[in-house]
């Protein structure tokens, strides 16, 4: 049974207090008839309220309502660690980073991560510490849109870990849709030259979050895709009609989704068959070296500058070449890399977005936690600590507890998040 499961009395007290506070502040006794209703007071739910998180994961409706009026203080505490004077040891311990491989198998199987960020600093730190283990390596690409203070804070954190770095090349002046693709390639160039040996590389953005542990990610890759790349996608139909520019990251088997392009301005180089798929991937080291050196890959990169979303074509097309290392020429949408939701899915059989919509993307809300817990995907997207702080707070706590439960080494005290089963109401 999960450690997040709270006792029934504790849960009832938690919900009762928050509901009472909500009712009180929504309908204060002193409010005069005809006055404009005041905004509900915000309940300060402590560092990680165990009862509330447990209730959210169990799908308790009352808890989801309570969560709307709770804010989480972890973001300010994270930023305080980054801005307070101190050495790197204090920063890494204070932010509760894992400092040793948690099993022999994990220690011998290293992953590389490419993470692109430009906002939500606290969320980025939560993401990094959730995926961080010392045997992996991390390339952090900071978007040029990010404020100077944001870049400085990220640099401060990066400087504390020898296996975390910012790429040596930054992208400027390229078409917007091309920047993300080139940023990944810049990181890959540094990764293959680094002294760190790694088996696979995957890409994330700052609003992603893992819903599997490092051990589970390793097991999934080795058991399902050993030596193969994961690039979900399908062949680009020759006479595709233009569709929505927002496409799902994964689709039911048998469904065909086409590119937002009515057609390509120029014929693809080398008579390549163009595929359309996810922007997210899991790639072998040999495939990365192939992409950086093969003439077809280089020519397709230049051809991709004219595309609106080149990252949705580039990886999947090259991975369908039969002579590419780790290629999967006959694959379709297989590969549980990313759990995403779209506003257009709301209310349908796929149990649509319960958070808020950002254009057509769903920002996960508290009521989405039960589905995320059951998801077979390695990661989920997207999250916002500024609007839905408790979602990441609860998800991070749940993920860390599973990480430590699976550990095959003694657990260091600073790896654990503080437990709190009470909260205060302002």
C-alpha cells in the first residue's frame, strides 16, 4: 500500500478544515447585502500535505475542490535555496538531490537528457531533481526568451553538478520552428564529446514531469526497446489535407494523423519518405552519432528549415531508414514516452482535460492525478507550478517515495521530503 495513503480520520479532518475555510471565506458573516463577493482566501497547505495528496490520487471529489484554494510553499523554498549564499553541497542537499546510484543495474546504464527551459524556474528545479541521478548526464538549453535572472539562477544550479551543463552553442536568428530541433542537435554534439558514457538520450521541456522512476525508465527501454530507438509516428500521406496545427503526441493504433502542411515547398532530399510523429524521442548513442554525421541527416536538416514543426518530422523520418542504427522501419505510434491531453479531448471516452487549457494543450489539474498514476507513459506534459502548484507537489512526492522504495542502497536522510499531515488556513 502506498505511503501516500492517509488514515481515514486524518483525511476527514483535512477535508473538513479546508471545506470549512472555503465556505467561511466565500460567505463571510460580515458581508453586507449587495456587496461584491470577496475573493476566497487561499489556504496555505504546508510543504506537502499528505492527506490532501493521498485524497487527490484516490480521486476524492471533495479533495479536488479543496485543492483549488490551496497554494504550495515549495516554490518559494526552492528559489530561496538558489538565491541564498552557500556552497554547492548546501544547495544539492537543501534541494534534496539524489547523490548516489540507487542500484548496481542503474549505475551501469546511463541516460542522457536534453531539457529545454525558459520559464517556471521552480518547476524546472523540481523536474531536474526528479530525474537526477549522478550516473546520468543532462544538457540544459535555456531559451533566449528567458529573463537574465532566470538564466543566472539556472547557471547557479548547473554549476553545482559536473554531469549537468549548458550547451556550448546557442541558437539565434533561426526560424522559430527550427530552433527547438537545432537546440537538441547542439546538445547532442556536446553529449557525444563529453567524458560521460551514456546509452540513450531523451528530450524534455521545462513543463514535463516524470511519472516513472529512473529504474522503471531503464527497465522499459531495456525490456521493450533494447538497442532500438523510440520515435512514435506514421508515414506522411502523399495527398494530405491541412488539419489542426496541434497534433497529439500519441494516437490509438490504426489512427492516422497528418502534418499541418498541405504540401512541402521542395522535394525531400535523397528521395526520403517523410514521416510525421512525436517531437519526443528516446535514441541510442549510435543513432545520435549517425544523425550528426550522415549526409542524408545533414541535408534533411537544411530542408527542414522551411517546415513549421520540423521536430515532428526529423527524428521519426531518419529512424525509419533501414540502415540507421537502432532503426524501427515498420514502427507506428508505439512507445509510451509522453502522456499528453488536448482540450479537444475534454469529455470524451479518453477522460479529457480536468485542469485548464492553454491553447489546445491541457495543463494538468488535481483531478488528473489518478489517471497520471495509472498511465504507462514515462513522462507527462504539461504542468504549471504558477497555476496548479499542488499537482506537481503531489506528483513529485509520490514519485520520490517510489524512487526510495525501489532503492537497493541505504537511503540518505536528505533524500526524503519532509512529511506533513497538517496545514494552516490564513
